[in-house]
């Protein structure tokens, strides 16, 4: 039977962590390989669906699947309001730090194989574009 929970600890170097079942109970061991090609996307706080199976060391997760959030917003990201003609407040304006953080999280989530240099280059172009449109302060 499938259960739902959240990643509460995950060590990328060692390749394992633990899931706290939403229904309560004992934390469940999970290995990076259980996520398959998505193992580089695993972050603390991410919701997952899994089956808990008994092992010689306690409960272990099997058939693990990352659950996509219901909205496209990344944790900590503010949602922009759509432009409505005649509306005095057209949209939220982010600080450069807020915008950079949100872009970085989206890039890592959508394409975890990007290098640091590639992420920096993309972020710089996004900031230029966003400043030109008044979406970012400064």
C-alpha cells in the first residue's frame, strides 16, 4: 500500500536519507537509487509517495516517487499577480536576491545537470530581462 511523506533528512554524498510518513510512525530509510533518474532532485522537505517494506534494519522505502507540487511555485517563491489593465499595483517586484534564489531553484529543479557556470549565465540574462521589465528592483 502506498504512503505519502516528506524527505526529512538526505545526505547527497552518502546517498541516503529518511522519510517522515504523513500518517505518523517510524521514519523510513530511503536510498538515492530508489529515486532513479530523479536522485539529483531530492531535497529536504520534498513530498514523496512510497511503499514501506520491512528490512533487517527497519523500514525501507520502495517504489519511491517524487510528488509534484500542486502549483508551479517553488518553496519560498512569491507568486506574481497577473497584469490587469487599470490596476494600480501591476505585480510584485522582487529584490535581486529573491529573484536570483527563485531562478536558481527552478533551474536546479528543471535541469539538475546544469553546471554552476551555466546557472550563473542564465541567471544574469534573466536579471537583465527582468530589470528591463521592472520585475526586479534596482
